[in-house]
C-alpha cells in the first residue's frame, strides 16, 4: 500500500514539474513572439498609414512619381506581409506541437494517477478483506470456545447430577438399611413386648383363674405410644427461626458402613440441594498405648486448609478450644463422657474468623477399627479392617461377642482384650493384636460388622524409616515396603523393575532398593514412588543464648560470650574463631609460644569457684600466676596447659614493629621472668616440662635486653 | 523408633518449625518409654506430652535449641561438637549436636585409628549418647579435627562461667499483671515446693513471690515484688523466690564422696545450667524419690552452680 502511495506521489510531483516547465516555456515563447509581433505591428501601422497614404494618392491619383513609389511600397508591404504570415504559421505550428505534447503528458499523468488510485483502492480492498477474514476467524473461535464451555458445563453438570444421584442412591440405601434395622429393632421390641405381654397375660390368666375375674391389659400399646412419637418430636421451627449465620448445631449421626451394592437408577433429584452444603471435617478416634499396658483413647479432629491454629467449638461433650497439633490435625480431645460420645456420635461447630462456619463430625457406632497411621502415632480409626495389618478394635461391651466371632472369621490370631481398667472409655473394650488374614465378603446392607470384614484389595504401603520430604527418605533409613490387603492376589511385585522378595519382617526388598535416587514399586494393583536422599552435612554455630539462662531472650551484649549447644562462643568484641579456655583463677595469665602472646583473664567476682575463662587469640602454652612475685611459692605453679611447644625463634621476630607489639613482647617476657625470679616450679613437675620452661625463660631474658 | 531417629531427622533438616517437629514425633512413632522414671507413671494427668519431653531432653543435652535460642526458626540443630571434660582417669568427649550416618562412620574410623574407646549409651527418651574416652585431651582434639567436629574443652565450666546469676537484672522482664476473672492464679510455695491457689490481689500485694497465671492453654510465670511484676523463666523464678525469702531456703545438696549434686525435682535448675551438669557425666539426671541426682559433678562445678543460683551447698 505504501509503495503505491509513494509512486503516486512521485508521479504527481513529476507531472507538476513538467507542467511548470511547460508553462514557463510557453511564457518565454510568448514573450519571444510578442517582440516581432510588435515590430510587425509597427509595420502594420506603417502599412495602415501607408494604406491611408495610399488611399490618399488614390484619392489624389493624378501624380505619376507618387504612384511608382506607391507600387514599390505595396510590393514591399506584400513581401513583409507574406513573411509575417509564414512566421505566424510556424509559431502556430510550434504551439500546437507543444499543446499536443502537454496533452500527452497530462494524459500520461492522468493514467499514472488513475493506476495509483486503482492500486490504492485494491490495497484498501485487500486490507478490508483481510480484516473481515480475521473477524470471521475470531467469531469462529469464540463460537468454538463457547461451545466447549457449554460442553464442559454440561459435563460438570452431568458429573454433579451423577454424584447427586449416587448420593441419593446411597442415602436411599442407607435409609432402607436404617428402615430395615429399625424394623428389626421394632420387631425385636415387639417380640419382647409380646413376650412380656404374654408373660403378663399368663400371670393375669393365673390371677384371673385365681380370682375368677378378667382385667384388660394394654401395656404394650401404652409403651409403644411414646416410642412412636419420639422421632417426630424434633422441633422443626427451631431451625427455621434461628438467625445464626454460620455455626448451626446438628445432632450427631450414627455410622453405617457403605453397602457395596449395585447402584440403582435415580428416583428423584431432590437431594441435590443437600449436596451443595459444606462438608463436616471428620473427627477420628485415636488410641495410644502408654506405659505399663495402659492406653488412652481420644478424639482427633482433622484440620482443613485455612483453619486457625486455635478454634472455639461447641457441641457434644462440651469440647475445649481446639489447638493445632500439626498442619492437618488439631490436638487430641479427651471428653469426660467419651464412651457415650463414641456410641452416639459427635457434632461440633464453630466460627472461623473469616466468617465461615466450621463443623466437625464423628458418626456414632458401636465398633471402631483402628490402625497405625502414616502421620500420627498410635492407632487411628479407619473404615474397616485391612488384611495383614495390625489393628485395634474398639467396641461396646454389648458387641464384644459379635466382634470376637467376626474377628475369628478373618483368621486373625486371638486378640488381647483390654478392659476399662486399662484405659478404654466407660462401657467399651478394646481388642489388641488384630491382624486379619482372610478377606470376608461384606453383608451388602451396611451392617456395622462390615467394618470387621476386610476387603480383598491390595495397597502398597511405605512406612517407617526417616522421611525427610513428601516422598523422600533419609539415606540409611529407607521406608519399609509392605503390601496390605489380599496379598495372595498379587503374582509379582517389582522394585525398579526387579522382582522383590520378602525379608523376615515381611518387608519387600530388591537389590538397590535402599540406594540413593528415585525408586518405583509396582504391582498389578498399583504403584508407588519414593526416593532416597542425603540429609544436610554442614551445620554452622550461632549465638543462641547470650548472657541468659535460656528460655527468655536477652538484649545483645557484645562484650558477653554466647552459647550454642555445648559451644561457648567468644564475645563479638573479640576476633572470631578464638576458643574459650578454662584456667585456674590463681593462674590467670596465659602465655603463648610466640613472644607477645599474652592474655590476662579476669576472674568473675560474683562466682568464686577458683576458675576463670579466657579467650586467647593464640594457642596458650602456659598459665602463670597474675602476680607471680607476691604469690605463695610453695602453692603456686607454672602450669603447662597446651602442647609442649618451644618458644618461637628470636630470629623470626620482625626487626621493626609497632609500639603495641613491643609492649606485648615486653609484657610477655616480664611475666615469664617474674615467675622465674620467684622460682616457681612447673606443673606437672616433670623434667621435660621444666626444660621447656627454661627455654621460655632464656627467650624472655634475651628479649628483655633487646626491647628494654 | 527412638529419639535417636528424631535427632537424625532434625540433623537432616537442620532447622524447622514447631509443627514439623511435632509431626516428626508423631510419624516416627515415638512413645514415652516405660522406664522414664519411677515418678512418672502413665496415669499422671499432668505428665508432659511426649513431644515436650523430647524437646526438653534435646535442649538439656545441647543437641538442639528451640524458639528463642533457634535464631529465625522454631528449632535448630546445633553443629556437631565434642564436649570434653577432664576426669580423674583421663578425658571424656560427648558427641553433641547434629549427627548423620556419615559423621558417625568418620568418628568410628577416627576413634579406631587413635585407639580410643567409643561407646554408645542408651537413655530413655534421649538420643543415644555417643561417648569417646581417652587418656589425653589432645587425643580427643585430634579425633575431633579428623572427624570434623567442633571442640569444646572443659565444657561444664565454660558454659557455667558464661551464664549470669539469677539475680542479674537481665533475668527479669518488667510486665503487667494479667487482668480478668478467668485467670487461674497459683503461688509457688517455697516450703512445699508446689503451686498453691492464690488471687490476683495476692500477686499485686506480694512482697516477693512467684506466681503462675493460667488461662486455657496460656501460662505466664511472673515474679511479683511490691506491686511490680517481672516475667521470668519458671525454674529461675523458683530460685529467685528462695532468695527473696527472709529465711533463705537452700535446696542444693552436694556429696563430695560420691560427687553427686541433688535437688528436689520441682527445683530443676535452668536448662543451660542443667546442660553443664549433664556434660559432667554424659548422662541425664536420675530421678529417685522425688529428687534429681546429677552424678560425677566436680566440687568446683557444684560451687559455680550454687553461686549462680544463690544457693549454699549442704
């Protein structure tokens, strides 16, 4: 497009330049033509004058000389006139040629301009066509995306509907099972009542026979009336009139295992509204074995994402505030009436600071199955027994016989019974050492005893070891790999593609399974990955406590030493890296091997224990009394506290040194010579150590003479 | 799993949060040992949770520092160090701080090459105590250098001489008395060595007593003196309370023949002092009949402890 415009512009400029040139040429020609025409005009005027003059001789044509002159002038005039006509004719021809040329140039310019305009129009048309195509494409994309969104929404809707239908089916199944159980219970009650009624009737019959009179007996009906009315006694209006925005107390639910039955077609969609409500956080049951065979049972609420570290809740059992145990769990709760709560269920609710409500729930039941947990110690509740795993089964005393019989069917070794005196909740007992071996088919109606019927499924479990990442274990402490479930259904288990074997503890191992790197465990029912990594190998000290007895931090005092573990770090005012040295308070002057290496330690006035601490910037060799001249010669010693290192050769000392260094060397030699003058013995009192001390004395003598 | 596994885990991680520590205690299935002490039976409702027990034990020995001592973390493992003490028969070094299998291998190799004795002692709820014994301190220094351990000679005296006495002003942090009727107030009795019920007005009018204020899970220990309140560590506060009495009570006992330092269990010394005492014998204190007993304590160490706590040795 731009090229077309440029060409058009250039053509226009060219045409303009040509037109200007032609115009100027014409003007010049016209000026050039006007001058001869003016001269010819003069001739013409002369002619006219001559014509008038000629006319005048014609008028006065009587004179013969005048006539001859007139003939010559007429001939001359004719000649001039013919010449002017030829010139005019030539000029007209040239003008016609120039006009023709100008016309041609104008025509060519017009053609070029038209061509440029046509090209411009074509370019514009093409651009419009391209924009239209892009718009069309955009519209098509939008339409496709909209269609995809609609499809996704439809799919999500379908999944939601399917979930709702499944939930409804489950709810119906549960309702059916509950109704069946309720029917059984009512039947049993009716049977009991009938038996009682029969017994009463027999007694009454006996009495009637004895008293020869009849009395109506409607005991059963009287007893049944309140029972029939009880379930409907829940005040519906209460919940309707409540204006509580977030926490809403609910009644605890009773637990029923999910029946493993074929799904039935949905009947109605009325449950979808119920499904959109917020789910309650589960409350698990935990049992921890303590010392001397005791155990403790607690409730362990799960902590969801964004839940506060401390949470006030109300509900069953008057719970205390929940405190975080770790990221996913709150701390154990030990309600006073735990036995009753376990049976009837727990429902807690509270409000989160962000305005949301929190609900935690444990459905009541008579049997709990507990097993080791990957993140928690002790035994934590789970839906049902797992083949090959150690469990603890917690049940009510009324269910003890049923549980024992059910466990016997699983092929578990005889479990150990823990009664209430071992720490179980009131009315509950625990079976310890349950390890099912045989899968049992569930009842299909959601019987509570289904929790004691392990399914024939297999799970690869990674446990034990020292885990230092999500799926990473510390080198040297790999995980134990075990199969839980129907192990007999597994033909092959491979670790990193190598067939695994079992060790004596029933862990799966294979060559290189615990080496550094990533590993994969595979069996036909699934796979797990884990990695073995090195931990940290570099640790740095820091100033953990400075002039503190711990617990509460104190303000930084640079002149004080600090403690990190068992390390005593020097005050920050000293050079880093110096080591704390403990010496007797009586020998508080530290002497190094090099002249000038002297450190005077100050014993603490508030701790009179005969020791003091120093931070020499050198390796101390000797500890000598601070005031050697006045010390007790018989008690004091020059102590060797470092390696048996001879003093630095004097030749190694620099010839010129700073004033401070000269003072230090002087102090070093004076301290040694003072102890020497006193005649102090060395400690330990050995000959080699005494000789070493003599070497220091000789060095000090020489230095005193040099630096005095 | 044992507490040693916990120390391996901490060493591999270097530092972390309190939640991670508690999660590790849970995951490693660490349970209180049966022989933790004759006074701590399983039915004690006031017994410390296992994670607190492990935390205090790690802190006492010096394997790790927690909270205010852990710099910018909530726990941090200390660098591997050899804590050396002089004994009548030679020198003893205790491996304190971070450890890994590689480091233990290096230590075993170095000890074997130096011909010194390397033992591992097991204590309930403590990581295994790895001890190196040699005739000469220089041999331990050489082993430490070869293994890559930091060395601390005369560890007990060095630690004790770097600590302030309980009367030091830095031990007291001025604060306000709590207000509100929900606080449960207890007063430390220097005679029974227990907490007795008290009121806020008792704390406000006390002339020098230790009070404990409890509200749900929150607990503050304040030393109240003539209307002023100071936040103090609980164990420090007890000895301050002994000192402020008209008839000062002395609870430390030292037996020069058996070299044991003992005190009633409620009067456990502040943990940095305890760290120095444990380093003397490389073993935690024994709890016998309500008395804590620290063994192999030299007399000068016992004197320094008594001076720091403003006690007299009996």
